[in-house]
C-alpha cells in the first residue's frame, strides 16, 4: 500500500511539473519580461502600490459603468443611468469598492485586483448574453438552472459554438492568471495584517446599514415588482445581489396560529352560504393549457398581418369567457406563471427573480388545485412536450399532488418548428387523450405548450410563410423575428382548434382554460401594447355544457379558482380564500387582498402549517411518469444489430442489457436497435425512458433475447489451403 501511495505521489509531482513548464516558459519569454521591466509598467505598479485605496474609487466607478453598458447593450443608456439614477450608481460603485478592498489582505495585490475586476466583468458579460435571449436579467436562481441549460442542446439558448467560445476564453484567462501569479509583483513593507483586516471588516460591515439607509430614504428598494425595470432603475449589481440575499419569504408581521384560524374560519363561513352540488352531480373535465409566450398581436398597433393569425382563438374570445391575465413575469420565467396558476399562491412574496419550483418546492410540498380536485375524485395529469426535469417539474408536480406527468421523454416526438429547436404542439393532443383515458371519472389536465417559445430569428426562415408580417417602424431583423413568431402562433391556433375538437369528440362535459404565461421576448415596451401593461397576457376558455360567458380580468393566482367557483367547487384552503376575497369585491393586488394570502402562503411553505390544522391537509403524491406502458414484444438479429420491437418507444428510450445501458438507436415508435456486439443470445433487456441526469422515468417489461438464427460473431481466420479446397467442393 505504501508503495502504491508513493507511486501516486511521484506521478502527481511529475504531472504538476509538466503542467507548470509551459506557463513558466511563457512567463520567462522576452515579450512578458520586456513588459514587466519597462518604465510604464514600473510606474503603474508604483502608483497602485502607493495610492491603491484611492485608485480603487475611479476603478469601481468604471467597473460599474462597464457592467451597466453591457447589461443595457448601449453606451448612452449607461450614461443615462449615471445621470438619472446617480444615487443607485454610486451605491453600486461603493459595493465594488468594498469588494476591491479584499486585495489589502494579500501581498499579491495586483493579482487579486485583476481577479476581482474580472469577477465583476464576467457577471456583466453573463447578463449581457442572457438579455440577448430573454427579457429577464440574470439572477441568483438562474444558477439553479445550469443543469437545465446544459440539457437544452437543440435550443437557441446555448449552442455548441457558444460553449466552445466560453471554454476557450476561460482557458486563456486561466493561463494569463497563472502567468501573473508566477511573475506578478508582491507588495513589500505592508502594514500589519491586523490593521488591514480591520479596514476590510469595517468596509464590509458598512454595507448593511448603508443599504437600510438608502432603502428607508427611497433611493433604493428591497423588492422589484418588475425585475427587469428594477435592474434598470437600481443597477445590475444591486439587483443581482438582492436576488442572492433576499430569497424565500419573510415572516409576515402578526403571523400566529390564531391569525390563520381566523382567516380559514372567515372562508368557511362564506363557503357555508353557497349552494353545494349533490354528490351525484356531474363534474366536468377541467383542462388548463399554458400557451407559451402567447401574445394576441391584434393588440399591437405597429404589426400588420396579411390575415388574422389566430382566427379560432378569436372565435373563442367572442363566444366564451375571456379576459386579461395578470402574470408575474415578462419574456421569461414560465414556471412562475405556472406556479401561480396551479397553486393560487403569489410569486411577489418571494425574492426578486426567484423560481420557487427550484428552491422551496424542491423540499416542501404545496397545496394546489390538483389537490383540490383529487378530493372530488378527479384524476390529475400533466402533459408537456419538453423535458421532465426542466424547472424541476417532475419533483414540483409531485409536490403539488398530481397523479401523472407525461413529458417529452414519454412522447414519440417527430415534428419540430422550422428552426428545429422546439417540438410542435400537436403531439400534446394524443398525450392528453391518453392521460384522460387512463382513469375512470373526471380529469384535471394541465398541458404545457412550447411551440411559441423564443428566441426568434432575425433572418428569413420561411420563404413562403402562411402569414406575411409588416412590423411598422421596426428594423428588417425585427420584422423577420415578428414574422417567425406570428407564424408560430398561427400554428398554435390550429393546435388549439384540433385539441378542442378532440376533447369535444369524447362526449364528456369539459371546460378548457388557456392562458399566455408571458409576452414574447421581443423587446416590447408598455406603450406598444394596447393594455399599457407588459404583465397582462390573455386567457381564453371553451366549454361544451353551456357555461355562462362572463368576461373579466384576473390575476394568474385567481384564474383557476374563479372558474372552480362557477362550477360550485369550493373546497381547498387557498381556493376558498380566493373565492371569499373575490365575493367580497376585494381587488387583487391590494394590501387587503394580499396580506392574508401571504399569511397562508408563509404558513404552508415556511411556517408551522396551522392551515392544515384548521383546514384541509394535503401532501405530495407518488407521481407516475407517463400513463402508457413501454412494451418489448420481440427482438431479432440482422445486419449486425439487434432490432427490438414493441410500443411507446421515443427518442429518449435507452436499452439496458443485463442492467447496463448500451448505445441505442431510435428507429421509430415501435423499433429500437443496438449493436449485436453489445448483447449475447440469452441476455435480458429492458427499455427505459430516460430524462436528463440519467433519470429513469419509466421502464419496460424484461425480455430475454433468444433468436434461433443467432450466430455469435467470431474473429475471421486465414483459410488454409485444405480448408479452401473443402469450401470449393
């Protein structure tokens, strides 16, 4: 054992020396040494060595200006921020100044100064790139999404070319920093370490009281109703820092068991006055559809289209209940609109830019409308043509009490949008019907579309699109983007028509509620939309049992509850709260409406759950991925491969041989194949539907491969003369 450790130690030492050699060679090169020994460099080092504390002031101001320039994609917009929001600009610079003070704790001040400056610049570059693809700026919760981002190989979010550029840039940066570490100067005759430590500690300690002072004086704020606007008004660094520090929910003032009891008693009192349907009364199916990035372009004055791109949806608008839906996000953050619609809770109580499905819902279950309807015997399902782990949805839907979730890994997807980065939505029709047919009685189905998803190309994609678009006052690139988007929602409109026709053909009473999760990432401004509000999308409905048409605007956390009220469904703690508040005429978004909602939300997610003591208790479900069995029927060898026949295969199906995954080729929804060399006659195989991070969503039956025509391949041998003659005979 000692010899083994000795060999490992020797090997690591040799490896370290070999890695260091090229860096030392570069550091000792004439170019590097010439610069380090030139007068300009020596004077520059002397200046920073003697006046470092004061030199950090203009450096901090410059860094913040560059970060704002990158974030706003405009030099002049950054200048406007300095002039119009001088207080926030100076505070952002002070935060950078405090961060730079860390250099005083080391003798390698120059190295640490470069490292800290690059840290802030990289933050600015990340935000700059993200804002090219969406409206919402970079926040702390996005760090939870890195694994999701890396799985989106076919989207415009993250391409192989971009990944290569990032890797090359990081390698160059690391090489330069290693050279600087080897040859960079050290601070001589530094003051005692304890004095420098006190200075740095005092500067960092000053951040908290100064932040409170600026917030109390109204110069800064702790919450942004509009995340994008908050970053623009108060600076990117402050906005990002707020998203890091202000996460979760603060304990509401006055939170107590008696307060929760009073709220629930008030709701119960209201419900007791309502007409409760008899047990044998019919319960219609309820289908909620999230229309990704949906925007009714007829509400825009600058867009001219050759024909109405959404005629069927406009038909629904004229004949069934409709209105605007007030959502919590713009341009991105689908799962926050989803969270509000499914739970009746509000994202405004969380930190800026937080995705609760990636934070608190990872560990805590939450009451949802799936729970409410499960109480009444409904089967509850989700159908989505994107990854089951994206936004941690498989976990989140379990925490919300759904019975099943059919994600793209369980769908035989073959058709994609013209760019090939998102599936078309028609696959969701059969997925929904399969989910509803898998249970007896009524169903609650939540369907998530993706066809309208950005980003949208700034060049011509379709030579002869169904809808021609003229974006008045926009550039040619913006016009191409709008034309591409309009033709996507044209297809979505046709999908909605087919979807509703399929539901109607089942012959069961059904209510459909569809809503836009947010406006598209198109750089829209409030004065370009008819509502004057970027947080207003539209919702549309359909039913086949004569529900009265009542049009009204609703917050996304009210949407489902309002229609459950019209169906005389009043159970559930949050559902009853919304119905009580709306019956009293309390306006959504007001403090009177939101204070008690916040109290219930905190109690369920972070508090002592008094709600479940005085109301109905709910818990997570044993979520099943998909509703159809994956089946292997037969397997045969030919052309050097084992061809596996069965049903419910998808592009995400993987074959396991004796429990070990092997390379799998998708042939069709009924055929997969693997190399013959990966299996022997008599081995056992299964087919698993695989999500990201090697998650097994569903597994087939075990099948033992036995092909009477199977011949184990043997290495070819040179024929002897005698064998050759025998073969000729």
